[in-house]
C-alpha cells in the first residue's frame, strides 16, 4: 500500500481510543476513512464518514460498509478494532460478561471480515484484526478477554494462509496497554503504557508493511513471549505468586478494573 496511492479504509470501534487515532492518521496521509461505533455521540468529527453499528449484527456492519463503498468506491483496508474487555480481579465469575466479550470480540471480527470481503475489489484487499498481548497467555481475571483475543489471533493466522492467493493480506496486531478513555478507569498498574497516537503510528507502519503479526511495545512483546514459551506449570506458579502479593486484603475497597485496547 504505497503512500502515494489513496485507499479506502474502514475502522470498527473508530469513534474513540486507538481506532480514532488510527482513523485520523490515515486521513492525514490522504486516505478516505470510514469509522463505526455503537455510540456516535462519542465522536464529533465531520471529516470522517461515521456509522452507528453494533458489530455483533451481521446486517448492520454489512450495510454500513456497503454505504461507505457506494460513496467512496471499493474497500481497500478493513481494520477490525471494535472490542470490549473487563477483567475483574476478585475471582468472581461473570458468565454474562463472558458471553458479551466473546460475542463482540470474536463474532464481531468475523462479521467485519465478512463485510470487507464482499466489498474488496477483485485485486484483493487487506484485513487487520486488532487482538492483544493477552492473546498470548491466559491472564488472571481476564479469561474471556484472553480467549477472545487468542481467537482473533488464530483467525488472522488461518485466514492469512487461506486468502493469500486471492490477493487478500491479513495482519494481526497485538497491542499492550494503550492510554484510552477506558484504560484510564483502571486502578491497577499498566506497564509500558503508550499513548493512542503513538500506538496508531506503530500500527500504521505494521499495516503498511503488511506484517502477518505485530506485537508491541517491544518490552511487552518480550515479556509476553517469555510467558507464552515457559512450561505452563512455571507460568501458573509465578502468576499465582504475583496474584497473592497483589490481591487486596479482605474488606479493602477495590474497584473492578477494565482492560481494553480499543
């Protein structure tokens, strides 16, 4: 995707956070950008094509992408960024939340990729799935989130193999902690925290290079890769020990943190 060529880009979850920063970066480079989100009141930017979409609805995402392409021409890049995640550290089980996380983070990506494939030109296009470093290991307090992002990671890996001959490139991006309105609610440590603008720049560069996988920042990449490769008994041992040190004392007032990268 050379810089000199204008492309049509659609970004789900593009009304705030990483998605919005990425949309503005693409726009600054002369590309045409469409974004969608469930709540358009979060965005006040007339320069972007904005659509109210719940990505769990196949009909809604397909209709939005169709309208964007009717206005601007065939789609070139689809970035599936919409997602939710909440990681309570109190050990309580919330299966309702788990279902929502899986539905939005996994089914939403499948619906988004489906809509993109219907609107790519015959020459192909580029699919981007925003996963997370949480895809590499099962994080405590974030089981549904880790599982959903692992699914996105493997979907992208498989689709990248399946669709390469059709001219479709697939990139999976795994960010660490990014400073967004949602992560600002967290009351736990967020190592190697990065601004959404800086994260967008790194993601843009990876997409330009059509990298199959990009994990960042580099410190988190090393840390999570190590956690991924060690024997699972050792991983469980060090995490459980760390949890024992970090858990609040009984009766203490602790919030339920949210973990998200979108």
